[in-house]
C-alpha cells in the first residue's frame, strides 16, 4: 500500500534547514533591522541574496521563534526558502500537528514581479520577534503566534525573481526593477497546481501535504483599471469548498479582517474583473478562478484560501503596507478566535471521507457566471473614452484627481453546469506510470494492485476530440469532446493504481481523473496517446473486407451509401472510403481508440480489487 507523499512526511530530506549566520551584536539598534525596501523608502526591492541575508540575520537573532528552511531547489539551483514562525518552536509538521495550533501559509512572488508580499513579510517577521529596540522578545505585535504557526515563502518563483528588469511590468508603479511572471522554464506557477509540470510546484505539493495548512494567503498585484482601492481580494465561495470553511471566510475575513483594514486607512474591495476594460461602468464579473489557481486548488483540500491583489498604480510603499496590515490582522483574527478555522477544516475533511459511502454522491466540476447581476458600489475615478487614431478603438483615460462612485452590475455568483457522479474509487491501469506518479505528487492515498484483476467497471469512450491550436502552459489542451459512459468488463495488470474516494483529498482525485473536469489530466494531454490509432490495414485487404461486410450487413450498406451521397469529400477520397469499413470492423474496435484508460469502480469493484491484492 502506498499513501503518496503524505506518508513520507518526516520531512527529513524534504524540508532542509538552511545554515544561518552568527547572531548579531547584542546591542543591535532599530536601524540595524530596517529592511532593504524600507532603507530605500520602497524605491527598490531586495534581490534574492539580500532577501536571504536579511532572513538569516533575523533567524539568528530569534532562533527560538524562527526557522529558515528550504522546501526545494529551483531549476536554476536556488533554494525555495520557507520561514517557519512558531512561539513554541514547532518547526516541523509533526510538531505543528502535535501542538494543535492552526497553520497559516503566506506565499509571495508566485509571479515574481508582484513582490509586495516578500517585503511585507520581512517587516512582519521582524515585528513578530523583535521589540521596538531591536531586541528579541515578544515583538511589536501582541502575542500573534499564541495559537498559530506561520509559514512564509518569501519568493515562490525564485528564478523569475532573479530575472529582474525595469521593463517587466509595464502597468505597475514600482519598485524600480521587477521580476518576471514565469519561471526559468517559462511556466506560470499559478496555472500549474493540478498538472504540476514545474519542479517548483512539485516541491510545493510536497510541502503542502506535509504541513497541510488551514489557510493559504497568496499575494499578487493587479493589472487593469484604475480605482481608489489599495487592495482587492478573492475567496472561493463557490464550487466544492465545504460550507463551514466558506462560513469561516465570510465571518473571519470579510466581516472582521477587512473591516479592520478599512479602519487602518486602507480601501479594500472584492476582486474587480471588468466585463469591458474600456468602460468600468459596464460592470464586473466573477472570473471563477478554477483549480489550476492557488485558491481553487486549496479549496479541493477543504482549506481556506485568500487571493490578495494590491493595486498596481498605488505606490509600492502603499501596497507593501497594505499587505503587512492584512497579514497582521489575519494573525490577530486567529489569535482572538482560536480554533474556529481548525474546527471547520477538520469537519470538512470528515464530510468528504463520509461522502464516499453515499450511493448517489456527486461533485460540481464546471461552473458558469450567473445571468442575474447584483448592484455593486464601486469607488473609482472619473474617466474619458475618446476615439484613438492609433488603435482605431476607444482610448480610456482615468483622472485620479476626481474620485467618483459608480453603481454598476456585478455578475458575482457562479452556477454549476456539470456535476461528476462519483464512483467509490478510480483505477488507473499500470501502464500509465506518468499519471500514477502525478497522483503521488498530489499526496493522494493510492493502493497498488499486486496481481491481475478482472472487473466490471465504468468506462468512458471519448469521441470527436478537439485540441487547441496554440499552446497554453506548454500543452495543447483538449477543449471539446463527446463522452459516452458505459459499463464493461476489463482486466487490469498488477501494478495498477487504486484511488479510493474515502480520503480527505478525494476532491483532488476527482478533478485530476474525471474527464470533463476543466483541469483534468485528460484535458492537459496526459492521455493523448489513447487517441492514436496504432494498427493499420492494407488497401487490398480492406477491399476484400468491405465486400464481405456489405454482404453480411444491409444496415452498414445503407449507412455507406448515405455517406457517399451526403459527403462529397468522402466520396472522392478512396482511402477514407476504405477506412470507413476498417473503423466498423472488430480489428479497429480492439485497439480501443479513444477509450479513456481510467475507470470508475463501485463499492463491489473496490472490494474485489482490494481482495485481489
């Protein structure tokens, strides 16, 4: 039996301590702890070496409360740094679980030009462990780690961070140089959570499944329109996220934390995805992030997630300070309402496991924006739209000196368009080793068969597949297809992967393996070989076979004649005419072209597979 990376998680060799410099002088002054960004009045942001050096000094000053580790190494050889902040020295996943404390994971720089979270995090960590005189102790913030362990990744996309230039983000107001959106392999990590192509993402999955945080905060910077807000945010209020976790997000984040943000002088708003980027008054629409994104992915794990988007046109200092205050307020929320989030995530896990016993269990996997908007009060600026002799379109210009309030439509809600009827388990044939490896990367509970087994299973025949004609994140995605679900008997070799759905991360398995899920491994092309015909017939053989088939099957002759009459291209193509008969023959059928390899098992099939092991 294999349990994925979750079973490995002593974390020895997975999250490695980084050696730190000797302790700073005992009489360190306040100025000694000014962060690099503060030192330049937020004109610049530190590079990787400067960031690491500051963290090493800070950890050396407070080794009982901070630990600097790495959770992987980038393709260009940089450590993926992680700081663990814990008042009781709970610096490992095992110690964290034993403590019962909630775990908050803050990650910055997944898009390395959007780097406020890094500089806000350096300031926050300092204020967690040093007092106003720069001495180790409780720090400036009041007991923020009493009930919480903070995981802080200062730069997720470290290679993109090193690829820094003044010309990376044309829309953004500082800092002077910014990192690149994509990795050294030109992958966007915030589209990679399910397919996990990037080595950095595979390391992140190992980290995630070892610690299993209760909440992820993912920090970004906007593109797009101008408006008054310092910071916008998004939570997964739709889809498979458990109702108790949604309720915590509503109460803790929306009603309490963001209210406090306003009191600290920050203007905040739900994420503003414009329906028409030429005219902000035409409304906003839910962009429906999906499981390839950070918040969509952690929702599959029954965990709270918060997407933070500071406003690109505000000063870098404003953006960093807004991020600092938000993280500090979330820590304070967890301190003043201890255990509420953990109670919600624990109950959510239990419900997902229990769902597997329901005969009619299903899961929503695809969504669309509602056609019934609400009214949203948007605090923006006056703007003009003038014809452009350059683009031939309308040119929108904002005037930040003229604040305006607009009542606009908000297509906020998402409605379910596709539900997956859930089996008791999935079975992946042994030959699909890359897919099986992907299941382990996600920390799923996977059982491996040790002998052949013959079962009646739920299969899916995929016909009329249509792929994108341009690459997206290194893949030509499977866009549309017809799916015909049926039941048949199949034999599976030893080494096949059994994925039962009575496990905490069942929703991850469903979104990886259900063919119609928008980010399924089928959609990303992991099963493209299943659509390839490998055996072929000689024309002289097909000439004879066609005559035999026509003589035996009058209905086939009627179909062939109708095709000749209705399809001129078919009628004029000798090869296509012969292939018509091959495609209707048992020689073609036994190749199983388009048969989706992954099958669903009912409870009896699951029991039979386990018995055969």
